[in-house]
C-alpha cells in the first residue's frame, strides 16, 4: 500500500473535490486519553517522514536550478521549475519557490536578483490561475511562463537605457523558460510514477534526464579546493547510466554531461568527449559489477586528461572522479537495480514491444483466470452442500431406532396401548437401556432383555431380532455416510486445488508469449557466447521480479551455476539473481541440472546427502528429491519404501514423482498429500506402503514447514540447540483418511535440519539411544559443511551396524542448512 503522505504531495489538481475529504486508515495521529484535558499529541509517522524527505528533495533541486546559469548570463531554470511545480502539485510550490529564491541569491544580486525573483513569483501565481483541464495544457503553461519572463524582463530593461542585445537576451530567457517549464512538468509526472512504484515512459525518462542535467549544471560552480560538486554529480550520473544501460548508455550520458561546462562557461571542445569516453569504458567494465564500472570511468577520465591537459589537472580530475566513485560504490546494488525497473527501455530482457499477434494473449489469460474462479465457486457450493448434509444422530440419539421398532414389532400388539401410552416414559427408558447394551456388545439375545420387560412383552423374541438388525443397519449407514462425507470433502478440496493449478497456468502464460520467447533465445545466445551451453531456458514472473530456470549439462560438483551462470544472468537482466541451492546435487557429468535463479535472495540452502543400500543389495529402497518452486519456495522430499531392493525403490520413486508433479502443478501440500494417499491406496499391492518427509522452505519469508507421514524423527538445529521432531502418523497407502504431522518454524542463517530414514536410527536397539546418539553428534559438528555432516552421520551409523559396514536396512541422511547470500 502506498504511503499517504507521499501520494498527498502528488495529488492531481483535477481530482474530484469530495475525494479530498476521505480519511485514510494510514494516518498516524493519536490522542492520548491519559494526558491532561485539552492536550493533543501528534506522532510523526513514516508517511509524514517520507513527505518531508520529498519536500527536501524538491527544495534541493529548486536551489540548484535557481542558481543554474545558461550561456553565462540567463536564468531560465528557476522560473520554469516553480511554474511546473505550481501546475502539477500545489503542495510542493512553496518548497520550489523558496529553493529557487535561495539559489538565485547565490548567483545574482541587486536589481537583477529582484527581477528574477519577480519572474518566479509571477510565473507561479499565473499558473495557479490556469484551469486544470484546460486544452493543450502544456502549451498554455509554457505561454504563461514566457509572458511572465518577457513582461518582467522588458519592463525592467525599459528603465535602464537598454540595448537591442538586452531585449534579445530577455527573449531567449523567456523562450528557454517556457520550454523547460513544459519539460519539468512531464518530469514531475515521471517522478510521481516512480514514487508510486510504476514504470516511466520514454518521454518521462528524457524529461527526468533534462531535469537532472539542469540540476547538475547548477552545482557546476560550487567548488572546494578545485573539486566541483557538479563534477562529482556528473560522475555519479555517468557511472549509474553505464551500470544500468551498458557502454552505449554510459557514453551517451557522458556526452551529455560533458556538454554542461560549455553551457556555463567556455571550455575546450576536445574536453567535451572526456566524459563520453569515460562512460563508454565504464559500461565495458559492467560485467565486473560496480567495481568494474568505477574502474573504467576513472581510467577513461585520467587517460584523456593527461592527453588533453599535459597532466596539469590530473589531481583535480582524480579527486572529483574518486569522490564520485566512492559514492557510487557505497550505493547499494539493490537500489540501482530498483532504479532500472522504473525504466523498462534500459532492460530489453524484461520489457519489449509485443507483436500484433500477441495482443490476444491478455484476453486468453483473463479467460483462464475466470476458469479458476469457477472452480473456486463450485468448491464453495460443494462445501456448503456437504455441511448441510451432516448427520444428526448425535442430536436424535436412539429415537429413529425406537420409532422403527415400535412400528415393526408393537404396532398390532394387544399391549401396545399399555406400553406406549400409559407407560410411555418407562418403556422408552427401558428401550434406550436395551439399545445401549446392543451397541456395547454388538448383538444380544432374548435372555439379556430386562427381566420385567421380558416377562410382560409377548413379542420379546421379535423385539430382540429387530433391535439387532436395525442397529447393524444403522451402523452400516453411518459408515457409508462418513465415506460419502469424506468423498465430498475430497472433491471440494480437489476443486479448490484446481483453482491453484489454473492460477498457476495463467501466471505461466505471462512468459510464454512471443516477446518472452524472443528474449529467452537472446539470453541463450548470450550464455553460449560466454561458454555456457544451455539446453533450455524459461522465465517466470515471481513475487519479487523475474525468475529464470535453465537446464544445462552437469559440471560434476564444480558449481558453475553460482560462479559462471548467475553473474552472466545478473548482468543481462540487471537483477541480482542467485540459485536457491548452494551445493550441487548432480555429481555425474553425463547428467543434466535444472536450476532456478531467484532475484534478491537473502538466504539460500546448503545441502548434503549420504546414502547406503541394505547389505546384499545394490539398489537402495530410499529415494529423495529437491524441487525448486516459484516465489522463492523449495521442497526437499525423502521417501522410504517398505522393505528394500528394487521393489521398494520403485515404490519410493513413484511416490516422490507423483508428489513432485502435484506440487509443481500448483496444488497445496495438504491436498497433494491426500491425492497421493488416494492414488497409492488404489495401486499398492500386498499392503505395501511408503513413508514421506516433506520439508517446505520459503526463502523470502524465512519460514519453513516439515511434514512427516509415518517417517522417522528428524533433528532441527537452531542457535546451537538440537530439537527432535517426532511424528506418530501412519505411512502413505495404509488407511483411507491419512493424518499428517507438520511442524512450522522460522529459519535464520545457520539453522540446520537433518532428515534420516529408519535404517540410520535402528543401528542402536534402545528406544532412547536411537535419537540420543544423533543429537549428541550434531552438537559437536554444527560448523561442518552439510555434505560432511551427512557423510559423518552415515559412517557412524554403518560402524554401529557392524558386519563389514553394511547395514541391515537402507540408510539415507539429508542435511539442509540455511546460509546467507553473499
């Protein structure tokens, strides 16, 4: 949600007037009832702080623009900025006027200062009278500024024995002021879009650049010991442009910034190309990050300064460029990348023109999203119907059975009037007690009927038979009703899960259009030129930004995804892309790796796996899998099939393969487990079953959830303390209604989870010893890498098993550790 304090400053003049009286929940004004009567305490909240910061930015920009001199003697920038501020947002007019006046006071004096101040004031007030919805608003804005500067300037010159040159100077100042007023108006619109988190257009980008250049021009003559503030600002702008747009954009920014000194005072024409060359070299060093950009910029400036000025200005150039480089290097890379997102024309990988044939794609995505909504509504209706059909036996008790027995047995009995009219309450109580006995024993004989009732009832035998039969029928009805409710509930959950699948499909369509395919091919070519042969490349929209998934040949543990692929992708996209898994999981060079790169990760996972099959087998019945899902989420799964050998391995792999496909399709983990259990109940022969460990990690949210289905205990290490996580749930494929155990946890850097199969624990026969020995070992080896931890635990388990270091059951150890992204 946007901060109200900032948005209020950018509120358009033409907004309907009764929207101004709406109160936002974000206002942070509090009245303390405990204070004295009549006292009010106002706390300054974050929106107000942001608003004050924006006012300070407007004030600083106006100060620099007010003192900026064009061609050595005209001041068009201040009046243009005040008029544009007055036209766009009246709340920033005062800051613009004060800043411009202070800037003028540092660059002019006497009557000249008064004349230019009157031009500022008249231009600002004149624009306030301009209707907000006037046709050709920008042209009329420029016209008012032109008229104000001409009237005030010529009026003053008329009383000072003017020459033709003075009138021409006033005319040019008015023309430039009118032009810059329209430009600054568009620039403020672009600044408004940036504050709101939206992207800017090409026109707004050019106008923002003009505003920035004008501000740098105003800082050009502010110097300390030969070091110019304008030179430092120009260097920062050029290095930022080279970092964001490469060598071409850096050279263009350098050329523009190099022209600025010539607009203020005379300068050698050859010196104008120094910044362009420095920006070009800075862009060439962009592959090495900010250090490469700063190094190229410094190198270019020093080389051309030595060549053009015979070394006399090297000290000043080095001082200015070094100061700019230090400020640029201190700026966070995440901030620079966020700046790039506002200018899509600088990043062809994220934005690009779509061909005409792709215009139908949004309509298709809307239709797919509507299908997801249909599934959601059908699921809701199904749940409501299922809730309306809940059984009422808990409320009615034995009444239905007693009424049925009365109609079947006692209807034509001669004693019916005595039993069910004169002694109705007594008979009802005796029948309830008798049915309680039937429920307790399952079936009863006539001799177990109450003695008085058995002696008086002439149809005691029929009554006992009817009670037994009706109770069994009721028990069977309850069973099938429960199964029907479970089926309805499962169908409702599956329909709700289908909504997630459809929504996931709609999101994936964002990256399957023609333009994304074209950009993906361009990325593959760039990677190929860098020596990285990529088999496939896909792009996905994420919660933070673009996520990229690639498949390439395995490097045998060389971590090329971290050291080679990630820097290239980050350089091409302008995002800080990182794989979520630090350690390799594919060690064979003839295998393929599929890696997903996420933007701006703060945490990633280190993995370690160690496994050993049962003695006499070459194939382990355990299986494990790592899934990289969207939005910074990962799933680490481990399954232990019943028995050992190829049969158990096939069941474990089939279980994980199905669970993997369900999770990738967009099903929630709860529904995925239920579907998995239903499928395995239908297909597993001879009462086979499998256990499942499912560890879900949200790297952006820094949270995790461990789900255990009949699996062995796991061990969670947090801040040096080892916690044993146990579960009593049954494995998959044993019962119809599966119960899962889950433990939620927050994760920080250094936290570690160890998952093991029962073969590792069973090497020690004692009930407590099964877990205590692993907890004791983990307390001593917390600092080791995850792979070494897994291998050490497996070696200790094998040594405890004896018999030539081959276990009596399959053994698998998986270690997961959260680590900071460097």
